[in-house]
């Protein structure tokens, strides 16, 4: 277990560091290529690596961190029951989107995110759906106390809010990543929302809701009791990815998507974390209270 925790933390730290390098490369090096000549040899090597494979690395490390976290906290069966539907369903949506325009609109991926499946979708894209979708769903599920007070309404709410958190990340990420100095995809028919069609949001909400529903059905009613500390990783992954998208959007001059993402994504995510943490703390205190009461009875009997 200790080795698993170490691997998880290394992956998470590497994920965040890769995003920082990516930001430096996209926002500083690409617009000002001469900057790289003023760096040390190590700095030049790091920047070259960042530009060549930084996008692929941060997605791979993010997926690895969340998979290892899920393996440790949820177990192999449950994390695979989320990962496989998330990857397969999101890949199907992306292949449809890039070839037919449904459900996101007409767009195409450029280079920089790794090998393209069927020449259309980088293999890293379904992995990003998985790791951001997983932490979004876990935060919503913990915050709505689905496993403490299970009901159909709470299950549906967790899926709905999980998909909303996932989509709110895209509010901020998509405009910047498609219009930066080094774009990773482009819209063949730009939309009204900072270059994105509103259809894109419906596609994100729908795709996220579908694979979260499948995962919830595969998990059935087996309770998932997350302790206070076990919600820190999902929140860290969500906030770090949102932070990456925020810096990109603000650098491009897109403040409204950031405000919208803060309202519909970050605020409920932090609220769910606080609610889930409080609920976990109450559960952990309960056994101790029972032990005290039992001990008091024994003393009274003596």
C-alpha cells in the first residue's frame, strides 16, 4: 500500500508540474521564441521537452494519478468500472464529433496531444475525460451523501452535478486551447460563446452524464465511504486542472468563461468537498462515542 501511495503522489505532482511547464511553454516561449536562447542548457532542454511532449505527459500523469487513487480507495473493480465506460463512451463521442459534428459541433484536433485514433482523436483525450470526470463525480457523490443516505434522487443529483463540474472545466479550457498561439484543436464553425458553439456544452453534459450513469449502475448500491483525507486528491486534481485552464483563458483575454467556471464548477466542487469531509468526520467520530458510552456503562455496573 505504501508503494501505491508513493506512485500516486509522484504521478499527481508530475501531473501538476507538467501543466506548469506547459503554461510556460505556451504563454512565454511560443510567443517569444528568443526567450529560450537566454536559458541555461538544462532550461532549454526542459522547454524543448515541454513543447514536444508536455501535453501528452500531463494527461498521462493525470490519468495515472486518478487510477492509482481509485485503485487504493475504491478497489480495482470499481475504478475499472468507471474508467472503461468513461474512456470508451467519450472516445465514441469524440470520434462522432470530429467526423460528423455530433454531439459537440464541427471541430478537428491538431498536433501536440499524441497519436490520433483513426486519425481523428488523440489517445490522450479519452484519458482526460476519465480523470476529470472521475474526480468530478466522486466530489458530487460525496457532497450529496449518496452512500450515507442512498436514494434515486441523490444518485441522479450526483450524476448531474458531476457532469456539470466536468462541463464547467470545459467552459474555461476550450476557448483558450482552441485560440492560443499554439492551438490544439480548432472549430470549423466557430460558435457564439468565445468561439465555441453552445452545442458543445450539451455534448459535454450528455457524454459525462452517460458514462457516469453507467459507472453508477456498475457500482450498484455498494457504499463508498470516503474519509476526510481521501477527498483531497479529487479536489486537488479538479482545482489544478481548472487553474491551468484559467491561466490559459485569462492570458487570452477570456474572463467571462472563467467567472462562469468559478460559479458552476469551483464553487460547488469546494462545497461538495467541505460537505463530504464533514460527513466523513461525523462517521469517524461516531464509533469513539459508542466506545465511551459502553465504557461508562461498565464502570457504572462495577
